[in-house]
C-alpha cells in the first residue's frame, strides 16, 4: 500500500466512524456517547423505573463513557411515531409493547397475544429469557432493529359490571380490546363482542356503558381507576402484556465491544428491576382494588380456569398460519405444553 492510498484509507475510515456516531477527535473523545431512550409511560411505572435504572447503571458501568437520556411520557415521540424514529436513528432505544412489531411484518410476536399461551411466570420466562425469545428478537434485525430484552407488564384479568364466574357469563358482553386480530378472536371464542378502543378512552366507555367490560393487568386497571366503574373482576390471568427493549441496529453494532458488553450487563440488571416491579405492582393493585370495596374479586377455581382455557384454545389454531406454526411449536416445547390435551 502506498503512502497516498494509506492516507486515503485512513481518511475514509475516519469519515465512516464519524458518520456512524463514534467520536474521533481528541476533544470529542472525552464526550460521552449519548443514547436517547424514549418511552410512552410515566416514570413511576415498572417500565419507567427500569429505564431510569438502566440509565444509572450504564453510566456507572461505562464510567461515564455512555450517557443514557430517558424521555418518558411520549416527550419525544408518540406511540405510533416512535418505531419509525428508531429505524431512522432519530432515537436510539425504545421499549414498545410486543404488539407493535406485527405491523413491521414480524407477525410472530402476535404469539404473545394468544390466550393462555403462558400459564404463569415460569412458562413466560422460559420463553422470554430463553432461546425462543432470543430467536424472535433476532427476526427484528432485518428491520434495522436489535432486540435486547423483554420487560413484563403482567398477566391480564377480566372485568365487567356482572360476575364473571362461568363461560356463560361472557356471552353477549361488549368487551374493550386493543387493536389485535388475536384478541378479537379470543373474545369471540367465549361469545363476547370485542370492541376496539384506545386505552385513553376506556374509562369513559366503561362509565357510560358503551362497553360492558375489558381486560387489563391489575396495575393498569387500578391506576386508570377502572375499578370505580367495574363492579366485578375475575383473576383469569388468561393473557400477557409485555415490552421488548430495542435499539437501532446500526448504532448498536457501531459501539465498541467493551461498551456493548457493559450495556448488556446494565440491561440484564434493569430487566430484573422491570419484572420485579411489574409483579409487585400488580399484586399491590389487586389488594387496593379489593380494599376499595367498589369491585368484587373472583378467583377462578382450577376447573373453571381450564374451561375458559379450553374455550379459547381454538384461537391458537386459527392464528397458526398468521403467526407461524413453527413459533407456536417452539413456545409449546419451551413451556412443556401439550396441545393434544385441550
């Protein structure tokens, strides 16, 4: 290599590194690499607490070489805007709900919406913290996104203004759902009438009788005061709500290997904070709903819960071609579930 070609090669490398966001000049070398972490919920939620914890640990573990700036409550981008902003590199990190990935064309994530796909947290974490969860996150890379972790929100309960003790009780009820073909099929499987409504509109719709009931993790139900307009609640734990922490792939791949390792450790610790907070918040919310005296809480027997599961299970088969049978079989295997027994 001649002196000229060596100079050109060095210049090209410098430009490449500069444009990828890695700082090169002596003055810039002292500046931290900034990660903008945008999310749409409040600081005092499990997601908010975990994001703040991640920012703190990232600074500690990298000794200030990385600065994570957390923007909660849609300060930077709203729910529908943030994914595009991530792909464009306008923000580096998000923690969207898992339902947000299907519109990107990765429909395998709709498996998380399936009723009774997980019986409990042991089943759930066997997937989200194991090879199946990692395999699903890998599918995001073709969209310019790297998946780092799954954070829990919690298992959902059913609520209405009538007792929900048997399958018959659901028939004809107008039940609010978020937009999802899986959730639509789930409600129809038990004879309910699914109504798609924005989360922010749900309280008023319940209060005025536009809808009869809904499904939510207890913490969502309590913090939105839905228990004030729902007389009955059944702890069905039939469905799951969660998030995936994702980062812009080009940005992540461009980080020095030692920083990626330190940020991966910070994320693992933050994931424990998120999941522990979600579990505790849901337990506390159920206790507060009970203490309010406004809502009667019903704990289904093992037999009643199985009947509900059996009625909803056909949704798995209905959605297999959409979600991918391979993904379903991977999850069944990880959770030791035998679909032939349904």
